[in-house]
């Protein structure tokens, strides 16, 4: 049975295969198939005859070279950092078919990828959020592993568990998959809001005049000096990471936390690192960019893509809980 792969309707630019890559891979694959079909048969095959070994070797060499080209294109399209992997994973969770259904397997994979990103960042201020995500992810994964043939989508998983009668209306059973998914959604909503708080607002953007001179000997044919206005977003956000975390917490988690958690979580944010440190931990070790500000801009751009992917996912996720009467609003 062939597994249907869900594709995000608008995958991020640095993750999706552009038209040139698709065309190149398609052409190379066609060439590969043509070469395989043209390979001479061995002596003794039906309808075959003797062949020159030099001809066979030449075709095999061409075959290998074509395969290497395909492998190169595929490798270049892979995510290069943990943040890239998170974006790539979440981009395949919300399907375009079945009325925007949420693919359960893809969701669990993406949440696990995000957990690994949080753990690798080694940010003590978010340790409580990461621990909470890990525990709830374990609950859902356990249920899914036992019933995965009936839980292809988030909706089918929730309906299956609700049908077992373990919940009392919207009072979810503690330790259930639905309870885990409810808090995972809230955790991701917090993270998305936190990331969004780190981003420069539109009003923070500036236009920098960049003067380019063609005095270099290699550009002697263009002797004029040109001035071009290029919009450049400022790296610094008007909101500090600690403020962004508190705002995100008050919006998405605090309404469902009791007094103890409402004290513990904000207290943990007091250890929040500076923005430059956070962006540095999220950047790729493979980046060839040396300029620190440019690296930070790249990370901010990726965070914006992640927020844009999570927003519609979280909306559909909440709608499913509300449709099934499983939106438990009790404090813990």
C-alpha cells in the first residue's frame, strides 16, 4: 500500500523544490530510465547477442554519472539545520485535501522535531515548556502507536478516543491522547506567539541607501557609480525576548494554569537569553555566511516562515476540538 504524502499548500521558499529543480530532476530521471533501457543484454539472453565490453562500460559509466547528478539535486533540497527541519516537518502536516485535515503521523513527527530544536537550544527559560511538550507528546504517541490504522488524521484519532467513552463531555480524561493534544496545541501556540514577538514589525523596517562603485578593474566596463535604495529589516525587535515570552504566556497558557504554574512559568522567563544568543542557537552550523547580522536576518526570516505555517494549522486544530466538544478549559 502506498502512503499518501501530505503537502503544505505554500511550503517555504527555502524548503520547496523550485521549478528548475523539478525540471532538472525529471529530465535526469528520464535520462536514467533511457540509459537503463538501452543497456545491452548479456550473452545468452533471449533475443540478445554478444556485445563489446567497451560499449557496455561506457554506458554503465554514463548511468552512474546521471545517478550522481540526481543524488546531488536531492541532497541540496534537504533541510540543513534543526530549524529548517522543523519548518520542513510542519509544512506537511496540514493537507490540502479532505477539508484541510491534519495528518497525525506528520504532526507527531513535526512536534518531535520541534522538541529536539527546543532541547538543543539549551535555553533554561523554556525548559518548563519543553518538558511539558515532551510529556504530552509521549501520551499521544503511545495512543497512536496502538491505533495508528484508525488514526490517520487528528479528527479520526479524537473521534476514536471519544467513542471509547473515557471523557465526560469536554472534561477530558487525564493522561488521554486528547488531553495531550490539547496541551501540545497550546504549547505550540505559545511558541509561535513567542517567535512572532521576536520578529521586527513593519514599522521597524528601514531603507538603506547602498552606494556601489565600479572602480574595480574587473568591472572597468561599467565606470559609473550607482545609488540604490534597498529595504532592510532591522534585526532588533521592539520587544525583548522576556517580554515576548510573557506576552505569549499570558495569551495562550496562563488562562489554563493554576496559581502554582502561573508563578513558575513567568519566573523561568527571567533567565531568558538576549535575542542575539537565541538567534545564534537557532542558526545552522552549515551556514557559509560570516556576517553575524546577516545570519540573524536569515534566522528571523525562517522564524517568520514557521509562524506563517503554524497559524493555519493551529486554527484547524482548535476547530476540530470545538467541533467534537473536547475543548477542556479547566485550569490545572
